[in-house]
C-alpha cells in the first residue's frame, strides 16, 4: 500500500510485546517505509573502526548508553545521507561527519547539544516525500535525544505498544526451546507434538536461562522506568498513539488502520 505523506515513526514497547514483529509487518505492508536501527548503525561503525565507532564500543560492551551527542550525530548523519534531511540554506553535511576528527568543527567537541545542533543545521528541512518515511528502532532512548531529533526532523507518530503484564509473563512461562537448533515452542499456542520433546529430533526441550519470571519482571520494570520520559515527551507533543492487545495478531490490524488514517487517506 502506498503512502501519501511521509511517515516518521517510532515504536515504543516493552520486551516481549512484539515490537520487531509489528515493525516487520509495517515494512511489508508499506514498502516506502525503511527501518533505521541505532544498534545496527553503531555496530557498522564499530566494525568499520570509525572514530565514533571506536568511542561507542566501550559503552556498548558495558551495556550502557552511548552518549546522547554521539547518537544524535549518528542518526542525523544517516537521515541526511539518505536525503531525508535537507538543509538548503547551509549545505553542511560535512559538519556532522562521522569519519573526520579534529578538522571538523562539530567533532572537535565531543558534545552536540540541541542548541549546537541547530547551529550546525540553521534551517533543517525534513523531506515530506512519502519515500522519506521511516521507523526508528532503538532511537531516541532518552528525552534529550528526542528533543534533539525534534529540532531537526519532527517525528509524526509514536506508537506505544502494550500487552498486559500477566499475558507477557504467561507467554514466557510457556516457552520451551530446543537449544541445539534454536527451535522455540509454546505450551499455549505452539505446542510440540510430544510434550517436552523437539518435533524434529525428539530431543528434550529446555527453558532459556533468562526466561525466569523474576528476571522478566525486573526487565519490564526497568523498561517502564526508562520509557516513561520518552512517552511523556511525545504525549506532550501530541504525536503519541497508544495501542493494546493480548497478541501481535490482535495489535496489527489496529496499527494498520491507524497508519492508513494518518498517512494514506
Ligand atoms: P540495540 O541493538 O538497540 O540493543 O543497541 C545495542 C547497544 O547500542 C545498546 O546497548 C547501547 O549501548 C547502544 N545504543 C543503541 N541505541 C542507543 C541510543 N539511542 N542511545 C544510546 N545508546 C544506544
């Protein structure tokens, strides 16, 4: 299905709600959409040993957040490279380069604040072509990143996906894996042919170490804590849309309908 307007979208959802599934389904239904994953961009930079990649690597290894200024630089650079962020009065893509070092005014400092960012982009113009439509995955993660993004390319839909906690926990409790192959079963909706045995090899199924209810409760609590400032930020901007469902299949039609209402009709 063809979009009539540029969709600039973020999906927010706790682990276990099927954010990846919804994202894939949206990309399949609306081929003009692209997905940009901050984690993938970072891993590319680490692999290519760019200055930014080298700096980001230690935070990634430690499982902590990469500093906001680096993340903003990375994402805006990507949007600009794709031609979705235009700054007609100041053709300055080199100022937010990832590969230059001390010769670049922006990278001579390690920090780009939203104000410094607007100085680098005096009149940023997001492209409104439907082909400039994207889903951001993993960015923004903080209100400061969201604010910096707003100054350059305003997001026009933030989808907050939710599934009742008890449903997520029961799904996890029912999950069994065949470790050698990675095949996953679920005692409620995808049972193995023989209880406790892999369909193909007949070998015993096991639980994943992290499929423990306490571990999941803690992950979900942490998600609530960290996502709150983002949700509040976008609610205040009037672009937040909340959707609930017990399963991905229940959420998808609602999401498609909302997308069509906003970007197709
Ligand atoms: P992900 O693939 O989204 O889980 O990201 C992998 C790692 O990259 C994270 O653990 C962080 O260290 C870093 N990262 C990805 N996105 C961001 C972001 N928006 N802000 C800060 N760090 C990030």
